[in-house]
């Protein structure tokens, strides 16, 4: 669960030449299958060379026999369009160009070994291991002179000796028994979904020469970690983020600088508790985001200062602009924040922003904080990089009918063109449904944007048929649905279901007021909005109002439980990785804190009289549920611990209601996006069976 008016004029924008359209796939009879996840190429992290002549990116594919994702680096010659695989590893990632464009540093992982930094030399086509660090190495960042590389390495605390006197016990211990596996924890946020226990793991910044020699730790600390490191333009210092205390809140962090040859750390003073480094501009000023921890909807301010924190200037005010990309789908995580990357003479900074139902690349004026969008509402534009001269931008783009591909934006003309088409043959083999935008007014006067994805007719379907319809509610809640390829929804459409999805109050992309409107009323505000969306949906001639289902995961799972406890209009429901009891979620999740999900600032402290957790928890209304419910949870999910599902499941069983619990072992909160390939496909077939039983498509 993350703590973060549509322009539907694509045809007009295309006609004006603002962006090159993604090529339309050929239409065939075959609908999207669950197993098509094995056929899609997952494109990410495009990095343009300093001279703009080449782009390197990560291409990941599912490997069935290994039940894993294999990723490799591929390069594009921008002039010729030639794409080729390089390095030929199975788990390569984090590509970074040397300043002279001759070398690509990257991270390579091998089974049974910690990741290390490698270098790929463009001239020879050789890949050479650079780092040999015991704790592993990842995320290389080149110095501006090309002589050094900064990277991160994780140290793990040595286990404590076994808490036992073996002599008194009367036996000699085996080697494995000499160390204790008992965990003694005295810090909050001691585990992270997908990473497990992290209280004994500490990420530090290292540097080495470009040939891999002289590797040394730049930062250290038994308890703390550092991240987000950046070289200053003169390479004399490195800026980074670190939290060197154990607060009860989620989100605090400070910005530090350190000499690139080592020495004491210097913290930048800030009146705000949450600060994270963004970039150095070309003159050496340090840019960082700065905000609070009380408001989960808050957009932090953007601040520029001297590296020592003096001459501080707020460039973008708090709650003014929603930077980054938070569009949700099942093709991986949202792209997050891009850059900012500064053009020569700091003429502008390239970054990205959430817009209503899409994300866009944008130019930020460093003097005024004003924005000029570079891409329109044609999809989810993210993961960008810019050449040294500020002429070209490589980025990923996806829309409703195309998975992510690499694009090139020419800043002199404002036009984009595709550099890859790795999913072209797959798209030519399937039939897709194109979502149709619509909007409704809610009771609070907000415009709520939604999309209707028509069911694909199947052989034998008569004209004018009314189809069953599935309402899908996104997680977050501070995320959004938007113009992005969503395999699961395409699969449902191909199975004979209309699919409706929307951005109710609390969604990103629609401004601070719309996002903040969900605070303190997680259930009611969302419920009113999705009900209004469904009221409009059932008026369509192709919708059977008597065959409706509702589904969602994470906050969407919470929302599904809330919806079926407040209306009986749905014939079936699917809730995944749910929150059913906000009080126990607040205290047991990996994000347990005083402010997670709104926390004390929205509902009070869970143990204090008069708190409002029960009023906002679906389990409080479980007696009203009569809708047949499939509730799915992953065994290793610590973002929404499995007790959240068990509370709802057990209550419904006690009440004698129809409910089925699906437990997926060895998966975490992100099963539907990044889970093991076989489990992801199994999940879809289990959902298909449940819906077919109650909706009969």
C-alpha cells in the first residue's frame, strides 16, 4: 500500500504531432490468455548515452522451467534503430554509462552468489567483473570524470553466539548450533515486504576505481543505512539520504554530504522531517524534496540550496505538484520519479509528473518552478534519462493496448518515436479491448474519472448481448489507474466480462484536494465514488445489471470488503492482500508506525479510547456481507499481514457465509505484479473459476 480532469483528446494531440502513436496491433480472434505472461517482454530502465547515440535498457522475460524472471541488457543504435543483446547474463540490471560513452557499468546477479558490478566495453563487446565485495555490490553511479564508480553494498550483522552453555548441557555443539538464530529486535520497521527481516542488514556507499581497484566503504555504521547517492559536479563530494534515528513515524529521512574520499558526514538542516536528495544541478546546487509525515496525501516541496544547506530556496511549494509516476498495472511497479536531470546552463530540469489517468514527462523551470509537459495523455511515460547536451530523452511508454517499450523524445522538435517493438509479434497474435473513458460527479462535487473496457464477443454471442461486468478498485490508495497496459484486465475482457475501473477520491494525478479527500474516511468516500461509477455503468445496453462482481487488491482489497458490507448489488467478490482491521494493520504491518495509512493523524492511536479505527474497518460490518467472497493472500506478505485475511475469513465462516480462502506460499504483497511466474498464472485461473461460477460469462 503506498502512501501516494482527464484529457481524453488523444486523436487531436496525435493530429497535432505532439507524439508518435504506438503502432496498432493486428486484430485476431484469440483473446488474451493467463499464460501470455510468459510471452511478454518486460522493458525497463532506458539509459541514453552521454552523446545521445545509444540507449541501453533492461529486457526481462519469464523463464518457465526456472519459474523466474531472466533479465538482460540490450542496446539500441539510435540512428539505425538496431537493437542487440549485450553481456548475455541471466540477471543483469542497473545499467549506467561512463561519461565518455565507452563503457556500461551494471549489476549482475548469479544464483547462489551476491550481486557484483560488471563493465561492458562497447568497443570489444567484453563484459568484465569489476567488484569483488563480500557483501555484494549494486547500483553503480559514475563520477563525472569517469575515474571512479560509487555503488551500494549490504553488510549483515554477525549472528550472536548461541544463548546456551554447551558444557553445562553436556554435549559439543555442531558448527551450525554455535550461532543463535533467535532474533532480538529493538527497532521499528525491522522487516520490509519482499526483503524479509532487514534490522540486521545495513546498506552502505562504496567507491572504487573504474577498473574495479581500490574498492572501499565510504560510509559505515552498525545500525544505519544510506541510499540515493549522487556525485557532485566536481566529484569532490557525494550526497545521499540516511535516517540515523529510530522514530515512531514512517517517512523521516535526512540529506547528507560526504567527501568522496571519505571523512565526516554533514547533514543539511531542514525544518521538515522527511527529506530526500534529488539531484545536483550543473552549478553544484543540491536539490531535494522536503515534507512532513502527518499527511499521507502530501506533495513535498522541492528545495534548492548550497551543498552545506545555506542559501535555501523553495522552488516548488508543498502540495503544488505531484511529481513521479504512480500508475498501477500488473506489468511491474510504477515508474516512480524520473530525475530530475539538468540541461546545460540549468536551462531546465527534466522530470515527470502524475496527471489525471496518465503520467507525463515535463520540463521544470529551475527559477520559477513552472512546468511544461513534453508528452501528452497518450499513456504512462516514465523511467527517463537525458543526454549530456539536453537534446534527447530516452523513456518508457505504455498505453492501454501496448506493454512498455523504449521511446526517444527529441527536445528540439517535441516529437517522440519508438526505439523498440519487442512485443509487436505478441500483440499481433491477440485481440485486445480498448477502454472507453467516462466520468461521473460524486456527492462531494468532484469529477470521478473511469474507464469501461468492453467484453470481447466470442463465437456464438448474439448481437445486443448483455455481459457480466467486473468493477476493479486500485490499491494504494495514493496511486491511480490510468492509460497503461494491464494484462489481467485484458484477460478478463477476453473471458467475456466487461471491466470497469476508476480513480475515486484518494487517487493521485488529480491534485492535492482530491487525494486528501479520502483522509479520515477511507471507506465512505471511496464507496460513494465507485457506486456512482457503477450507477452510470449499468445504464449501458451491453451490461447485465444482475451479473456484477467487484475485485481489488491491497487498498483495493480493503475497498472490496467495504463495498460488499455496504451493498448487495454484486453477485461475487474477489479481495486480495486485504486490510480488514485498521487497528491491527497499523500495529502489525511492516510499515507499522504512528502515521502509516494516516494513523494517529486520521484516526487516533489504536489503543486509546475514542479512536476511529473500528468505524473505518471492514470487519466491523462483516455481519452485513452476503456476497460470495474469494479472499486471496500471500504467505510472506508483511505489508498487509495474513491476519487481515484471517479475521475476515473466520468471521464470515462463523456467520455461515460463502467465503473461500486462497493461500499462496512463498509470495509477498506484490504477487500480481512481480510474483513467481507459475503462481501468477495459477492466480488468474483461480480467479477465472470463481467469477465463472457466479457470473456465467
